[in-house]
């Protein structure tokens, strides 16, 4: 999150930077935290993080490969099992598809 932006503005910016898609926020999916999910970076930083996850819809742009994403595509829910998806992301997708939100965990 950059100084001077709201959490929703951050989500819109990050979506555009990572996917090439400009999104409009339409709802809030939840706060996702897992004390067992520790992130260790190559620079030595170690932290436990959490995610505020928003629901949105694309309003412009095209899926674009970036420095942060080596592949970008719209995928039908029925095809998700063909992809290697991190368990925390899989939970978020499942919560959205099932309508179980907001999640506060």
C-alpha cells in the first residue's frame, strides 16, 4: 500500500500493475490471515502477512504478463483444478464462488 491511498485504491492499483486489468471494486470478500503462513524473502525479511480481499469487475485493459505475473488469463471456475493455486488463494476463490463472505479470519 502506498502512502496517500486507501485500501481499495491499493487493490485497484495492484490489480492493474499485476494483470493489466483496471478493475472497479464491487464488494469486500474478507480479511484472510493464517498464523502458519510465514513469508521469507530473499533479502532476509520474514513476516506473517494478511490480505484484505476485494470483489471487483474488470472495466478496461487486457490480461498482460508483467514482472509480477508470468501468465495472466480469465479462467472459468470449472477449469480451476487444472492450475497450481496457493491454498490461501484457493480458499478465497472458493468463498467467493460459494457466496460465503465476508470472511473474517
